[in-house]
């Protein structure tokens, strides 16, 4: 037994409520909760998952509402054409606004969302064609053939079909190829843009997709609202409602689909009751509920920062049947693989690279070559420039001067995404996993360049066959490094050693020709280092080439074929482990004296 039948039964009961003898007031309240939930679902995706704070979603609801209002009242067209026009206009506006604002960071992005929300609000409030602040009246009801959604009980079904459909679509999206990248973008949860870019994904494009999806969900809500109210005016689409939507998301649980409905329900029901009781308490009329909401928000941020739905869902989880585990089809067809060079072929050629930060030269005239099948170590004292060299080779930092060739192809200046596509993958000095994703999902991130399904396919569920192939590949890589038995564990629950192995598995899932490991043994215990060394030896035996930055000399000397030594950003020497150990120059660099 699992929760799926219970979820279907709950959704069916919710949709059937208008057919039951429940008060009309319940239906009205649920209509508003459904409309609000549509907007808040967009914020769950945009703000909760992507970490992009927006106060402007109410404006996109206004675009959907005013588009259908104008077309149906002034031009006499069908509400369904109004929906299409509203979505098209919202799409264009979201793309333009997103292109202009989503490269902003820090407090600039929230401020920008406030600005364009105010701009759209005052625009519609000052256009004679849109009735100025009085709005447009007499919108026709939505009809489907001879069936009219004029009454609240009838439009209820349309509202909740849209809300539940959006919830399913967002859930599918988050469990998909683009969704995994989106979940990795939040700097508080997934490490930001560096890791997704190293997997070959455009972080800006995924931010823009989240922004557009959130705007379209708000537009659908505005369309339904307009035809339910049969009139529109600017008031419900101003900055006040933009703040309220964000408050609903935070209160319910900003990173969860269930939190969107929880927050919308709590705020709507509480607001109606507070409007009745607070004037009696304070002895006069006023928007006292805003004061209460402000206090509640501070308390929630202080004592329940994850919102109310996550603890509620955990409480329910202890009392409901366990969810059915999504099995991995290990017999799914394999993903496409690149052809790898023969052992001994020149794989990476680094020629006279240099990196300056203002007047500081961090890397100066470094050159080395890696051949297929080799493990090459890059070592040096602290501050020698090893990690900077690593970032120059992998495209995280641009070169000041020099050239980098991968498989005979110039890759310097092309960025980490292009270099990933060329066959280079990497791990990070500080582990970059998404802690609230499973180990399997984290490794599946590495399959990004080997899969093709996009956002629409994910939301419609037509990507499931490709997803099965990606999950099977992720499990194969976990088995390759000895962590298959922890595939369904949350990555944040693992110790540091297994987390570093998961990073290696994720890099391997991209089918690289060259793997770069940035201090993989850092912080590991002796047994964990031994386990890591066995994995790397196995990878070498399979013909994989590795470039290794590491401080643990014993670890490096036992693994590598050749070692490049750096000091103060310059090339010091290159040779076999034995030659490096015997070098007086290397001993002087590490010990500060020539012995």
C-alpha cells in the first residue's frame, strides 16, 4: 500500500465538493484559495527552489486578467482567446523582464521586481482603454460548448483543476532533468551556479525558465479571477498583493508544493476572520490584519523558517503508509556515450597560462600535458596557485594569457559549460551537493549533457523514458564507486567521505574523457582516504584520465604517474613521484630550506 491512492481520493473529494450540500461560503473561500495557490506555486518554484525573491507575481496575474477583460468586453471575443492572449503577453513580458533583471543579485533583484510591479500597476490604472482605476465591468462567463462556468460552484471545478494540474506539473518538473538543475541553483541549498555550469547547464536559462513558468501560472490565476468576479480593477494586482503572495509561500513552506496550498489557505481564512474580529478589539475600522501578519511572519521566520507544511507533512508521514519508492530500471537502454581517445594520446595541453587579478599574478606561465590513461598530480604549498590553475583549465575563470587544448580543440575562453561538453568534468574543493536531493538524484545531475528533455516535456510527464535511462546510469556510477546501497539516502545525511565519492560519481555520469579532482582527500579519515584511493585506482584501470590537486603527499605519491609542482604561481618542476620526492627544490618549497 502507498500514498498514491490516498492522494487521488483526496483530490477527487476536493473536486467533488460543489456537488455536495456544503455552504456556498465554503465554495467561495476555496475558490480564492485555489486562485492564490496558483500564484504561490510559481513562487515555490522561483523563490523557494531557485532562490530568486520576487514581489511582482501579482502584476503577472493582472496581465492575465486585463488581457481577457479587454478582449471579451471591448472586442467581444471568447474568454478562451483571452486566456491565450494573456499567456502570450505574459510570456513576452516575462522574457523581457527576466532578461533585464535575472542577472542581478543580492537585494537588487527584489527591488527590481517591486519596480516593475508598480510600473504595471500604474500603467493599467492610467489607461482609458482599460477603464483606469474603475477597471472593466461585465466580463462574460467562461463557457465550454453549451456549458457555462458562470456560478461559483461551476467555476470551482475549473479553478481546482488548474491548481491541482499545476501542482502535478511543478512536482514533475522538480523531478526531472531541468528540475535537478533548478534545485541546485539556490546558493542556500545547492551551492549556486558553479556546479550546474560545470555539468554543462546554463544557469541563467534555467532561472529564466523558472521566472516564465511562475509568471504563466500567475497569469492563469488572473484569467480565472477575472471571469469569476466578472470585472477587473487594478487593486488586486498591486504590490500589496505581491507581498501577500510571498507571505503565503513563506508561511506555508517556500520550497514545497504542499506549502503553496497550506500558505494560501491559512492566509485567506485568517484574513477573513481577522477583518471581523480585529476592528471589534481595536474599536474601529482599519487594516489591522496586516499588523498581525507582520508579527506572524517574524515568528515563523524565527521559529519555523522552513514554513508550516514541512513539519505537518512529517507528522502525516508517520501516520500514513510509506510512499512507494520509485524503482530504478537497471535494464533501461544506456545513454549515449562519447568515444574516448586511445591510451597515450595527448588529452589536455596547457600552454603558458597566466592569471592576473588586478596587480596580483596568481598563476604565471604554467604548462603541462596530460595523456589518456594517466593520473597527473598538481601539488604545491598553500598559495601556490593550484586551485586557480584548476579553475583556469575547467573554464571557471578566464585566462589572462595562454592556451588550453582538450583533445586537440582550443577550449580556453569558452567557459565551463563548453569545456564540459568537450569532455572535461570536475569535482570541487568544497563539496557541492544538493543536500535535500537523494544521492541518486545528485549523481543524475551529471547526466545533463547526455539527455535532452526540457521543461515542457517534464511538466507533461513525457520525459519518463529518458528519466529512467538517466536514473539507471546514475545507479551504475554509484555501483562503480561502491555507494549503490545509499542511492536513496539524502545527500545531506552522508559523511564527508561518501559525499566526495558522490561528487566523483556525478562527474563520471557525464562520461568525461578527463576528470579533475580538487582536493578529494581533504578532511577525510584514514579509512575514507583508502576507500577513495581504491576508487581512483579502479578508474585508472578502466582507462580514465585524471588531474588531481591534493595536499596529502602520501596519497598523491601512491596514485599518480606524474606530478607537476607549483610554487608562488609558477612552474617548479615536473616528474615521476620518485623524482619529485628526491628533488631538493621541492623539499625547499615545502620546508623552507634546501636539505
